[in-house]
């Protein structure tokens, strides 16, 4: 790009760059927010890349605008640009943290496990227990009740996992985990008691139920680990809290810079 030669040309270019700074900064903030709200890994990554491109454009405009303002000896505008640079650097540091959390998507991954593979394991557990027969017909009601207890406890775990995934408090998550551990133990106790009451022909059904329960609990452990990392919850909290405050500060400085340059423009035309 050819460097503006006259003072008027440098002023006009400065005003254009300041306006484009506002546009590119807005694009940066919007793309970052979309990365936080995206519901797939691919979308989060795409918006993160878009954020990076807009951020580079902001930095490029800063680097070009600074010497123009210095040459024009616009000390007030140069100070405002320098103020924005400091504000933007703080914003970038915060945004990098938010994007790193957002693209990890641990809460979304936990949800997918809950409503996909884990739900299938719970259904396999239920189906296997439905075919368990008692060794003594007099125990039919008890066998059926134990099977229902086992299934109900797994369903209880699934119900409690949903608020665990959405929870931000460590203490609240710990309380939910204790309740889920109690349900898991009750399910295993019911299965153990069933094995002592079932007919020999139900051994395969019990083996299938045990395998399904083991799959369920392995997936449960993964869900809790992902939920504990809480990257989606944490990125959203930062985006709605500290980032919003920092964004507003940067935008105010940019608006002050544009207003100041606009006043310079009016003076030059009189």
C-alpha cells in the first residue's frame, strides 16, 4: 500500500483505519462468542479460526495507524490508540483462554456419552434382566422387583448426570457424585442378589446384565471426568462476565478515537 503523502490523505486514511478497527474488533468478539455457543467440535474450531483471522486484522490496522497518527502529531488520538492497544492485549489473553476452553467441548462430549452410548448400555442392562427367571417360582415377584430396582438405579444415575454436566460448583458436583455412587452400589447389590435367586438357565442373561452394567459404569466415569473439566460452562461464564466488561472498554476507546478523528476532519474542511 502506498503511504499517504499529504496531511489530508493521512487524516482520511487514519479515519478509515480507525473505522475498520471497530469492524474487525466486532468480528473478533462475535466469532469468539459463536465458538463458545457452537454445539459441535467442528463449528467451535471454525469460529476459533475466524476469531484468529479478525484478531490479526485488528493488529495489522493498529500497526499501520500508529505511525500515521505520529506523523500527524495527533497526540490525543495516538494516546487513545495506545490505550486501545493495552485494552486489546488484555482482551486477547482472556479470549485465548475462552477459546481454548470452548474448543475442548468437554460438557458437550459428556452429554453425547450420556444420551448415546451410556443410554444404550442402560437399555442393554434392562433387556438382559427382563429374561432372568427364578430358580424357585415362589421368588418370581422378588426377582422382578430386584430387576426393576437395578434398572431404576441406573436411570437415577442418568437423571443426576444431566445437572452434573451443567453445574459450575465443585461442591454441588461432589454431592451429585455421592448420590450417583450410592445408586451404582444399589444396582450392583440388586444384581448380586438376583444371581443367587435365578435359575441356571439365566446365567447368560446375568452375564449380559453384568457386562452392560460394567459398560455403563465405565462410561459414567468418562462423563464425570469430562463434566468436571467443565470447559463449556467455564468458557460461557468468562464470555458473559469478564470478557463482556473488557469488550465494552475496548469499544469505548475505539469510539473515542473515531470521534476525535472526526473532529479533526471537520476542522480541516473549514
